[in-house]
C-alpha cells in the first residue's frame, strides 16, 4: 500500500512481525478460503484479496505482581472471564501465529503457568483471539500476564545466551568482526 502511495494512519507498526498491528484477512487467488495473516509478513500475489481487520479493543487489566508465588487465582483476579470459556475453538482458528489459543486458556484453567507462558511465547498481541470470543475471554492478555508471572517467579537460566557469550569470549567470531571493522563504510552494508 505504501508503494502505491497510500497514506496509512492505522494498522502499521513494527513492519517486523512482532507488534501485531497489521492483521489482515488474505485470500490468494488459488485458495478458496481467506486466512488471517500479518500484512507485513505476507507476500502479495496477483489476484490476492485482502481486507483489514479492526485493532484490538480489549482492555488490559492493571495486573500487579503478587508477593507470594502465583496460582491460577492470581490470573482469575484480573481476568475472571477466563472461567467462561466454552471451548469453541474460535480463538485458535483465527490466530495468525497459529497458536493453540484455546489450549492456552485450558492451561490457565488448570493453573499450569509454565504451560501458559510457553504457549503464548510467540503471541504478537494482535487481539484477534479476544475479538472473536463470544465469552469475552481475553486470551492474549491473560497469556501475557502469565508470562510476566513466570519470568518473575520461575526465572530460567538463558542457556543459549550464555553459550553465545562464551563463544564470543573465546574468539569464535573474531575473523568476521575484523572483516567488518576493516571494511570501508560503503562496503559495510554488504558485510
Ligand atoms: S474463543 Fe473464547 S470461548 Fe472459544 S475457546 Fe477461545 S477463549 Fe474459549
Ligand atoms: S494469541 Fe491472540 S493476540 Fe496472540 S497472536 Fe494469536 S490471535 Fe493474536
Ligand atoms: S506491523 Fe508489526 S507485526 Fe506487522
């Protein structure tokens, strides 16, 4: 749309697939049914039909971190409507990240915080799951709160990060770094 000269005031965010602002329904000409997608991560093709979807209208609760270890009641305190889930699966069907959202809601109901945190790890907070929920559940918001609780109360050692730091300290990337530093400024974009 930008390349065609349209000025877009809404539905544009990070352009990197992480903010969830650019949700669309897209139907390539060779497919019968449309699918939700993030516009910034979708390649346009000849004859593709695209319609924009509304922004997230769900409210975020002012959810504090508890003093003691959290339980599912901690989640219900701020997102009580989660109990009303009727397992219709609409939220899972619409998620552009293909998260099994309903299973995440079920994990909330079971009080399995680590499972909820893991399940919503790739959530981009587009809010479509809440928009389609007849029971007014806000799966993404309760999922994000569970991720916060999990990080605060059950921190895990970031082993991949620590391994990478060790590799850097041991000089594994020194040759590439030297190449980069020696490159002229016009070359740096290509390194
Ligand atoms: S759309 Fe709502 S009621 Fe249906 S499964 Fe998802 S959270 Fe439950
Ligand atoms: S879980 Fe909900 S808010 Fe997160 S990406 Fe999927 S539809 Fe969007
Ligand atoms: S603009 Fe942020 S995900 Fe597309």
